[in-house]
């Protein structure tokens, strides 16, 4: 028998039991879908790491009480919670020690429940309100659209001034300039002095729903107790980045009052460390997806073996007739093996298509580029072929080993 004849007969046999073949394919589809969808989404996010994770400016390192993800659990979370806050006094001490040795030093603290009101129009009650100084733009990769930035005098005098993000401008001032307008932010009155240029979203979260006010005014309005200050420092150049970082760590330890034998009680991170953290998380997610997919594919392979064994039993007489008129054992083996591979490949192709669609929909939602994971798609097809051959071989071997005389007697 030619391969073409074998293929036609295998497809004809599967077509006679469409529902059974479709249900058998489902297990393969689920396994392949889970890994392809995750890998597609992760692959799409790789292209947007620079813009998505690099929320710090260039040559920037930052000190904070908590790590950037802040989502640890158990004893690790308690370790961070039990740390002393980085107080404003400590931040000023650090600022004084580092003055002249860094291009910019940004002090900042956040509140994530702000709501702005102007002439009865309200924003969402989830604005990011940041108390900071003029270095915030450089430290967080923002640019000023128009108006002016915060300055040292605003901080010293605790002025009621505000720099707002593009989303707030669009919501409250669709037909006029907000510069000089007075708005209420979380119950306090501020005059808008500047508008930030649009920055877009990062991993599905808008970066334009932000309000900047002087750090001193933030503490007067919202309180200083139980708040921690993040300190971002920008070196003069990439060449002296490590030197600035070393001096910054020493200055931070002095500001925190740590002795020589005490370990750091603050986090240090930069864009590179954030990218490494993302890569680690992506690796864990990939391993999890692979394990889940592997279990699903093994279960699907067992299903294929079971169905093929049933098929051999149902078609015992057919096998006997074919052997009696000249079919060789290898022809029977090849036909049943082809059927198993067809079921596995069909389920794999459906899983790949659905996985790519779902993964790219997730990528679009996260504002990442759409991709086609050729490598993973090819790997999925190879794995499906291996499953079809591996779990289909025994039923195919049993069919090929049937004695034609005994098979013809089967009822």
C-alpha cells in the first residue's frame, strides 16, 4: 500500500466515527492550547519589556522599603512589613549626603485613591497621587507637555500646586487649558501649573492618571505617619553609574543609622533588576504551563491508546479480511499508526490556533505587539506526532499481529 492509500483509509475510518475522534482530540487540544497561549503572550511581552518595565529613567537606581513587585507572602511579606519606613527626615539626610554626586535625586511617596473634581466633573476615584519634587520626571521617564514642572521653591513653601497627567486633562478640561485652573483633589484645593505629555499604558495600566504635588504639601494634606519615601537617584553617566550606586548605598545606610555589621534594611532596584525579575516570573509561568500541558497531553495520549484499542477490537474482522486478500502486517500497522497520528495532529493544530489567538488577545490587552510563535508551534506539532506514535504504536502492533484465521472467526 502506498502512503496515499494508507492516509485515505485512515481518514475514512476516522470520518466514520466523527464524535469519538473529536472527543479524543479534545485532550490534545487542551494541552497544546495551554502551553501555546502562555508562550505566545510571554513572547509578545518580550518586545515591550523596554517600555513596559522601564518605568525608571536611564542610569537610575532606587531605594525603597518594599521590592518592586511587593507581592511576597508569608514570612517574606512579614519581613518587609516589619521594616522601618523610609522617613522624610532620612530621605533629606540622604539627599544632603549625595548632593553634588548625582544628576537628580527624586523623593516620592504615593497614594492610589485620588479623585479630582472640576466644575462638577469627576475623574475615577483611583488616581495616582504622588508627593515628590522636580526630579520625578527624569526619575520616572515622564516628560512635561506644557506649563511648568515642580521646583525647589514649591517644595520648600509647600505650595498648593499640581502637575497632572494627560488623562486628567482630557477628562476635566476637554475644551480648555487647565493651566491656572483650580481643582479639588481628594478634598483639597490645588492650582494646576503643568500637564505631562502622554505616556500611555504599561501592562494594561494607564500611566496618565497621575497627579504630582510638592512632597511637603502631600505630607501636610495626607499625613506623614505610616508613609514610606522612595528615593530614586540618577548618575551623571553610565560610566560612573556603579560608583554612584556604591556611594548611594553608603549614604542610605548612614541615613538609616545602620552599623557596619548590620545588613541593609531597604531594597535596591533598577531597570535591569526589574527586567531580571520579569524574566524570572516568565520562566516560572512557562514551567507551570509546560507541566500542566504535559499532564494534559499524557492523559490525552492514554485516551488515544484506549480509543485505538477499542477500534482494533471493533475492526478485527475487517483486519482478517484485509490480511486474507494480501495485506501485510506492516500495512495494518501503518494504517492504525496513521490514524493515531492524525487524531493527535488534528487536536494539536486546533490547540495551536486557539492558543495563538488567546495569547495575542492577551498581548493586545496589555498593549504589546502581536506575534506568531513559530518555534513553539513547530514544537507543538512535533510533540503531537510523538504522542500519536508513542501511544498509538501498541494498538497498531496488536492489530498487525492478529492471526487472519482467528480474526475472520471473530464475531
